[in-house]
């Protein structure tokens, strides 16, 4: 999570503000500020889903058991990794 914002800024650069052909080094200070704000918001969103997932999976584990929860992680992992390219 700590590296999400810098990675987003450098990888997507101008695409985040509607300038798809502009790289990170070609941006001016105002554009970099706008991109930093967007990337910080995205990192905040990741953090919210992280904490929400912790509560969800802990509660589910209490209900269905630890082994069933780990199996669910495993099965969902296979499906989600297979769907990632699409």
C-alpha cells in the first residue's frame, strides 16, 4: 500500500489526467500535483478495502471455520488470478 501512490504516478503518469502521450518526466509541477492527488486517493481506497477485507474475512472465519476460509482464499485466488488478464 505504501508504494501504490508512487507506482501509480510513475507508471500511468499523464494518462491519469487525460494526457496519454505524456511521460512522468515531461509533466510540469501543476500536473504532477494533480497526479499525486489522484494517486493518493487511490491509495486511500486500497487502504479502505484492506481494512474492510480484514473485518470481512475474520468474521467469515468465525462463522465457517479456519479451514473453510483458507480453502475459500485458495479457490478465489485461482479464479481471480485467471481472470486478471481479462
